[in-house]
């Protein structure tokens, strides 16, 4: 039974004033950041500025021990908050004081500080944890690769939960210091610049620093025995490439590709503007996967990428992501086109530069060789859905949209947009609609119809519509109207990189 209580208004005011804010205003941070594709990814209530990870890894047993110090600012009055972590935590401190914690869901570490945290407060969170990453499966898959001499963390859209606690979504980017202790004779490769290394009592510690905002899935760790090459760019940026010592027949082709990283980056600077980070490189561990990933400053490449010889096109793709995907990151995973459409188009531009087929010829070929009833056309690159997020259509149809834009607005404005966008949006996040608005602003043309046709309609654009966008236009087909265009010389090389999307252990086609 509920009995209504009537209190004089003055007394109500005095009672309200007597209630401490902690009892009324503090609430838990959300267990997800709000991404409709991945509701459990990320967390609400705070924003991370820096991760300091101090790790120890034993390759023989796959045991990883870590102490993570996370610097953040609260975005609301917090009674508790979550981090994303799959390994087992043993102690948590918030602002130096022990906090209660519990593992919930697949990868949530629910933290209740000793006293609630007011909005706008700078906080430090220290988490001690340990576990064997290879034994952790979430949704039936793992982002951790066990290798003959160590382990590797590299995966999209998630990899952090296998090796450190984080706010695991691209919306919350931060800087990183990653310090890893491994047995002597073994190396630890990560993002950014190797600040120092030292050996003591049979263990060697490697200290890496990534000093620009970095999404959690772009943080990487590779432990094993590597051959390492180092260099500097003309502007003084350190270049570090690493190759597992047991790549077998793929070793030569891998080196012949990755060692062109500096050359490719210099060319991409002409297209996209200044390189946005403090280091450059790539690494090829001895993994059985087939994909590559744009891990920030140091892309990950599977040896299988080089099974048929050198493959510079995949280097172009992953380095293009340093601008489109790493510096300018997705706002939500539905916005994947702002990453992948541009990385694929950069391969088309490389083909154009190398005289192996222009971007126009590649666009015409894609359009002509995909029949109207091909499921390719049912995928909407502007919002493909989580099951089609890394479908080939996001890449090839996504690049088609850019060629259509180039034809519509002309060379000068198009290349001004390619260079201006990652400059204006550097180190931030963006939606597909943000790019459309930017392209309209720079070109002075209404473009929503063009982007709707190529990014959002679940069907093949009819021939007259395509021709209006300069794709497979009648003028080019006048000599042989019914014939498909010739296959550009670069087509097979580019198609060989399609396995960059196949992140084997996830269950999605990347």
C-alpha cells in the first residue's frame, strides 16, 4: 500500500538541500558507447586520454601479466563505470584507492570506486590483470594469434580486450605508452617509436610510445623472434619493419613489399597530405591468417599476403588507412566506408601512377563485370550492416563512389578534398554524412543524390545513371558498345589483396 505524503513546500526544499549529491545525482556509466552494430563495444561516462601498459609475456606458456594505468576524465557523475577486458583482473584502484570490481558479460570489467566521481574530474585507474589470451574466446572467436615463438594481437573491430583494459571503441582515442618484458632473444613489437630497451635477469623490456590519438583496435602487440630493419624518412621519421625469422618461402616477397613502405608513404603524402604520425613501418609475424590490418604506424601483414610474390598494393592499402581510418576514424562502425572506400581507391590511384590501369578503367571494369543480380549490389557501403561491414562491396563499390565523385566535380576539387579531409579532421572521428557535407562545401555542388546512388541504393545503378557519373559511359563504349572493358593490368594484383578483408577467426568477412 502506498500512502501519499503531503509536505509543506518549504520543508520539501529543506529536505532536498539536505540530500547529498551522491545519493541523487550519481549513476553508472553505460556498458556500451552506443554503437548500433556492436552494442557491447566501448563504455559510457568517461573519456580516456592516455594508456600506460606495463606488460610481461612468456611465449612458452602464453601467460600475459599486465598493469594498466588509464588516465581519463569523467563525462557524468559516476557511481560506477566499465572497462572492456577479457583477461582476469586481480586488483583495481581508482585515484590510488582500492575499488570494488566484477567481471560481467563477455568482456566487461565493472568498477565501483570507493567514492563516487563527479563530472569533469581527471581520474586515474590502475588495473592489475593476467591470463592466457589464446584461451579467451568471445562469441566463438579470438583476436589473439599464437605463433611458434610468441603471440600477436591484431584484429578488427576488436582486439584490445585480449590484452589490456580499455574503452574499446574508435570514438575514444588516446595516446599510448606500451612497455613489454619478454625473455632475452625475443622481441616485442608495438606502435609508434621504440623509446628504449634494456635487459635484466634474462628478460628484455621494450618501451614503445604512440604520441597521437589512437583507437584501441589499432593498438598492436607482437612477441617473437624477428629480423628488424630500420631507416628514417627524409623528414626524420623513424621507419621500423619486422619479419618473423620463420616465414619460409614467403620471406623474400614479404621483404620486397614492406621495404617499399617509405616510398609508398612519400607518394601518399602527395595525395593525402602530411603523414599524421610519429613513426612508420610494418610487420609480418608467422601467423596462419590471411588478412592485413592498419595497426597505427605499423601495419600487420599475414605471410599469406605474399604467397604469390611481392604485393605492394596491400602496403598501399594499409598505409592509406593511416590517414583514412587511423587519423580520421569512424564515428560508428556503420561509417566503415570512410576507411575502406578510400584505402581501396588509393590502390586504384597507385595503379594509375604505375601505368597499370587508371582508376577510371578499374571503375568501369567493376561496374561491367558485376551483373545486376550479383549480391554485390545489395550491400550498401554507406551503412552495410554488421554482417556485411567488411564485404568486398564496401571496398569496390565504395571506390566506385569516389570515381563517380571525381568525374562529377573535376580533378582539382577532387584531389583538394582527398588532401583537405584528413587535414581538417585529423585525429578525430567522422560519419559518412560528414564527408558528403565536406565534399559539397569544397566543390560547391549538391552531391547527396550521387552518394545515395553509389553508397545507399541496394541495386546496381542503371546504365544511364552510371553514365551520368562517368562510369562505363557511352562515349568510352562507342567502339564496342556490348563488350566488357578489358581487364586492367593491375586488377589481379589488387584482387589478390581482397583477403585483407578476411579476418579468419572473427566470422565476419573483412
